[in-house]
C-alpha cells in the first residue's frame, strides 16, 4: 500500500451503548443487548424480542423541529454518529472544507409510520367506516405533514447529515442490507485512493424496529420464533434464526499522508474488498450461496494482496440462521484448506442482534478496536456448535488474539455477499 | 484535489435498452423523441379525481407482454415477486444484453449489476387493508389481521430496493457485485457512476447499470402532490412539461426503465463487442444546503459537472452538448442554467442544452439511465434531441435549449445531469467512440 486509506474517526450506537466504549466494555463482559420489545405492543407477534436502542433524541443533536419531525430513529442515529465521528477525527465541514469531505452510506429500509397517515385515513372514512377515496383525494390527504414524503425517501437521512455538517463531497446511498454498507465503505476508499476527496465518511445504519420491520423479518423467515431463551446464537447446530437489532455507525476515512499532515493518529487501514452474487436456494431469498461468499472473500484477499492464511480473524456475518451460518462456515473452511494455521471467527450478533445495514459498520469499528487492543470479545453462543465452527469460534471469555489482519463479512437475504479487509499499520 | 491520480481502466458502452412512456425500445424512443413527441397523457392507472395534477407518463401495458414469453422470467417465477418497475427493467436489460451479446461473457463472476431502484410503493388496497387493523389509541390488532390470513410476504419483498438487482442478476446470470442505489432522482446516474468505478477498480469487467421506477400509483404520486413539485397548471397533458420555459410550473411524473451494459475497453475488444460509446467520467456532490431546496446558485450542480469533467480529463470547451436534468420546475431549471454558465463560462452560450423530460416526463430513478441512452444515441446519429413546449423564453434561462425541433449536429463529448431530492447530484461525461 503506497498511501493506505486509514480510519481517523469513528462513532457507533448499538443496543449495548451509545458509544464505542460502552459497547466494547459490555461485549467483553458478554452482556447481551437483546430484550423484550417495548417501543410498541409486540404481543401479537410470534417474536417479541429485539436489540433496541434508546435515549437518542433530536434535542441533543441541535436539530430544527420542522426537520427532526421527519427523522426516524435511523436518521437520528446517523446524525449522532456523524457529529461524533467528525469530532473524533477533528474535522469540520464549515466553509470550503466541506467540499472535500465525501459521504457514503448503507441505509436500511424506510417504513412509513402508521400514525403519519392515520389522520388522513380518519378524515376519509364514510358513515360505514370505509375509506371514501373521493374524500381522501379532495381534502383528507392534506392532513399528511407536507414533508412526510421526504421522510419516505431512503436518501434523506444522508442529505440531512450533509446539510447539517456541510458535507459537499462525493456521495451515494446504498440499501438495504450489510453488503450495501460494505460497498459504500469501499467506494469511500476508492474516492480517497484516487484523490477525489480529502476525507470520506462511510456509514451504515439499520432501520428502526417497528411493526413493519418485524413483520417483514418474520415473513421473510429469518427471525427466530422457536427459542426465546436464546434468541440469536451464531454457529449453533440447531440455531433457529436471528433477532432484529437497531444501531449503526460511521468511520472517517482518509489517506495516511493526509492523517499525518493533520497530526491525526491512525492504526488501521482498509485494504481490500470483494463482492459476489449467488442465491443459496433457488426457491427463495435466504442469503448468498457458499460459492458467492467464497468469491467475495477471495476478492477481498486479491485486492489486498493477502492470502487467507494471513487473516487472523473474520468478523463473520454470523447471524444465527441455518443457511447463512452454514454457508459462511463452509466458505471459510474452503479458503482455509491447505492452510497451516486456523483463522478464528467472531460474530457480534449474538449480543447486538442483527443490525442489517448497520452491522458491518459496527463490526468495522469493533475490528479496529480488536486490532488496537489485541482483545476479541466472546461470542454469545450457548449450545453445540456446527462441527466446522468448533475450533474457530471465540467463545466463553475474551481472548487475546492480537489480530493484525481482519476480515468483515456481510450478506443480504437476496443473495449479495460482501467482504472487507482491515489491517494494522 | 486533483482528479484521477492513477491511470485507470477505460469503460465503454456495448449495449443499451429502455422502456418508457415514448417507446418499448431504445430505437422507438429515439425516433419519437427526435420528432418532438410527448409521452404524457391523463393518468389511467388510478383515479386522480380531486388531485391538482392528473397527468403522467405511463408505459403502455402491452409493452410488458413480452415477459409472458421470456423463458428465464417464467422459470424463476418472477411474476410472484417482481414489480412493475422491475418488469420494465427486465425488458430494458434484455434489450441491452442482446445488443451487447452478454451471453458471450464466460466468467459470470466478472459481471455485476448496479441499479437505481427504490422498491415498490404500497398500493392503496394494501394500505386500506392494513388500516382496518390499526386504531390510533390501541395500535395494531394483530389477531384480527392474522384471522384474515395476514399480510402478503410478497408485498414486503417488492418494497426492498435490492430485490430488483437480485432479480436481474439471477435472470441474466450476473454473479459479480450487485448493488441498489436509492438516491432519488440521481439514483440512475449514480448507479451508472458506481458501476463505472467498479470496472475502473477491476472489481468487474462488465456491469449491467441503470435504473427503474414506477410511481404512477396513488401512494407514489401523492407524496409529490404534497411537496407541490408537480405541474398543476397546464392546458393539455402534452404541454405540461416545459423545461426552461417561462410558464413552467412543475415536473410531470413518469415511469420507465433504462439499462446500459458498461464494459472494460480491452474486455470488449477481446470478445469483439461493438462499442457504442465511452463513459469518460463521473462526478457527484451534495448540495448540503436545504433539505427542501436546491442551492440558488446551483453549487451542488457545479461541483458534480466539474468533477465529471475532471474525472474524464475533459476541458469545458470540449463539451459539445448537455443533456440537462431540466425538470420543468421553476427552481431547478434556473439553478441548472446558472450552474452550466458557471462551469462552462462563455462556452455555455455556444452549445446546445436540452431536456428529454419535456417529452418523457420525470422517471425519477430511471431518468439518469434513459437520458444517458438517448444522449449516446444522439451522438451516434448526430442528432440533438429537442426541448419541446419551449414557447415563452425565460429571460433568466439564457442558454440554447434546442427549442421544439431536433437538430442535426455532430457532437462528440457531452454531459448528462441528474439531481436528486434532498440535494444529491450526479453527472456523467459520455463520449462518442472513434476506435482509438
């Protein structure tokens, strides 16, 4: 790497805390962020557990009321992380400096809040309580808050951050799963490698857990409805699915020479990326195939110039679903074939739940901390492991592995797989 | 910052296809556009009684019928989980893939898919159904909902933006990077730009890139009524979209899809693919101004255009034509004109600038792709497409907008602009292919 792209700022919000320190401490002690859903009445759903985020409010983020009214939790998390990551990197978008700061984000699904439309629906009801479309078209639709349509656009959260912080560099929004977030991170790396911006924020944030997101996950079939005692156990033989989580994060990236010129410390570079598509099951949407996962991982190795033997740790997608976990383990084992050493694996989802588009960004920040501290927290995975995972998984207690080269995996349910490589400088 | 600091792989176009209100193929669309025809009419897809805007650019339903006989579509049972927008995208991609002989490419892991797509809006029927089980004070009555058989999984699936590229990847056997971009009206152009980067970066050799949108349904339409962005004063549907005209008063919503096959130059040469043009550069930016308004001086647009030219190593005086975003809103057309003047200086007054949206309406995430295709075809045929309905010049919009009639004029390098709600801007720099 002639001038590596490094991390100089970071911020995360997870179910275990509203910053890296609290999340990291909780992960080391094996704390779980998963609990009963309290944001809405989930009693009618077959799963009533989730890893929720609380305590993020617009007042603390200095946002005008008119705009914060259309900001759902994912937008607030993105805003909070952006403000903190910029501070952490000692950056400001004021004046012309914002021209050189790019912003790429993976953002989850945006669901409409039923209450946003209820006024209009109520005003449309006829005497028999049925919706009278004539009433809706002629008057009732005006009950909807005029900026509500903007809130329904997936890109608005990024635009609101850009406006608030003055970020005018290159940008894009990818959606809705973790593979999208990794694509955004790599695009940020590409922008920096080719000198198109000075710094770039790379983000990933999950959608708010709501009746819609829970129903979507349940109908999709990836949520655990069988075992409420152990809602998410990555790489367990009889695992039953995952549990939804909220949260996300942002890293500030720049070239090492730029960081040095600003006297900003940097310990970790992002050096490789690969992605591929292939559905695990011809009948439906249950994640990528083993081959697609292996191709994505091999692509990340190729672009970084590393062999798999040199990878010390994989922060797996490891979501606790049968298809995804088994295919990922097979792909890892396949790449390990012929290797003299084993590559250890970790999954944050047993403790944090599945943060969807937010997951790989949180994992990148955790990977940076693992590299700098040498420690890897234990995976919450009580039960008999998938055979191929037994000697690989970090479990029971924190381990000092001193990883130097770390891979982060993220998948979609539609068949996309992405892998990113980070390494110590 | 300097532009590209490393010599990068060149990216050419070897296929394109589109389905939109003007035509079921790229050639049909270009032929009608070059005659200055409009694809806008009264909306038939849903009842618009009472709405201040009742027009749109609908795709003829008969044009979707070829899907019934498209074997991969039937085999994968796409009809179950595809949506109107994705159906259009599949047909556009089929046209593009056939033109490029995409089947020839052996290593399918080197073919990716990059799509601007926002997923399908919930239908009024679905919303009406769901609201039966929701009460303001007590929330959802799930037991009652379950008793009806529950809500359809397919409706959720159709809402997801990454389903569209996944379907394309499956049907056309693209096993490389698959991404969905959701940058509103800039999404199609950004999807092409991101595909361009993936090829430059050696992640793929070929990319299916483009965008699709089908928002001519109540829930898709009503949002834009609420933000008062659409044309509400018009004498006929065909004259409502009037970019850069003094009497413009909003955009006209349309639906459609556009697909381009982008390919690394040497890869295309090796397999003997016909090269149709070159994607020279890509630039994007954020306005970072206001969430509801574009920057009055068009600063975001200036940045995007400047970055696209710098990326392509093109000087302002080398630009022969600009395919404008030209939405027909008072704000966009003025700020875009100012931005073009700022970027090109005196050269701005010497080149044609036209808006395809005058004929097609605004196809949102598909716009960047369809307009790139028409731009490319214009270069191939030496025809500049017109801005129709340009009757009353706006003193503040001072450029040559190619009013009402197509113009025969050879041109070799152009910019295609796409600016999104919220302030995301994208610009593509395309060049004619001369074999060098």
